[in-house]
């Protein structure tokens, strides 16, 4: 018989763990299912790692312009493997924090893949290959998404999604970024500041097509100063 919960949440990203924690704080018995690492894309392969590298890029930029402030500083380059170690330390610390919250809030955590079945039942294939079932009075589906790929561009080697870019151990000399949205522009700025020759390829007439044109134009001007090439 399936274990009974007031709420079963499939997906341990920001939407999922927030739902689980709020419900648990309200006194509900909660199960949280995540097949990878709690925190989801944002914490493990998205926002947080990207911001860590933006900070690395900013530090490198500050050193390059230090003489303008009367500071004698030189740099022999960026050891990106060290940057990766710093990023991993930041991510690991936040993952431990979320893991601690699941325990303190008495959320039952399942490391596995959940599949919704009839009668609000969820079948869970655990990471060790075993299976179990849980049933919830309420179900929250917060399974997230995956990076889009383009037909004819198989992922591997020099062709990467944002997931692979965030795992690089060296800084590429040249990088072409397909997509001039927020994520593409963030990577463009980061790698330009780290010394890469960057080209953005965007299908719309301008980069950041979802933003106010005045805001997007500021970014375009900033990118011109960074020698980022924009192809639309």
C-alpha cells in the first residue's frame, strides 16, 4: 500500500521545494521527489553557477582596469578550473542548506524519478533502482524543463547547451552563442570579460527581444565596448 501524504511534490527545484516547505510549515505531511539534486536547474546548472562565473568575470575586469584607480595589479590570466572549484563550493553549500531544511521541516525526501498514476498515486523509481509508491491528497507537478536543442546541432564536443558550458574547465578562445535572450547575453558578457572572442547569433531583429527597446539598446552599447559581435 502506498504511503499517505497531504501533499506530494514532484520536482525539487525552486517551485517544488518552496511548495514543500510552505506546506510543511502549515502543518501538512509532505513528500518531495527529486531525481537529481535538490535545488533544480537554478541552483545546480543555472542561475547560481552562472552568477558565480559572472563574479569571476567581474573580478578579472576590475584587475584589468585597476591602474585607472592608481592600483598596480597585473593578471597572468584566469585559472578557470579554480573558478569551477569556487562555483562547486557555493552550490554545495546551498544544496546542504536546502537538505537541512527538508529535515528541519520534516519533509520526506525521495531521491528518484516520480511518475503520476491514477488516484493521485506517484510511483517512484529510486536512485538505487528500487521502487516505492506514495499517495497524496494534493499533487504538485514541478518537474522543470531541459535546454532546447536545434536540429542538426547534436550536443557534444564543441556544441554545448548551458549545462555543458557551466562545466567547462578552460576558457574558450572563441565562442558563438545561438540565442540573444537573457541566458545567451549573460554568457556573452561573462566570456567576453574572461577574454573570449564572442559572437551572438539571434533570429529576431535585436537581442533581448522581450525587453523594452531602451533597455536592450543599453546592453547593445555595452556589448559593443566589450567587442561582442551581434548577428541578427
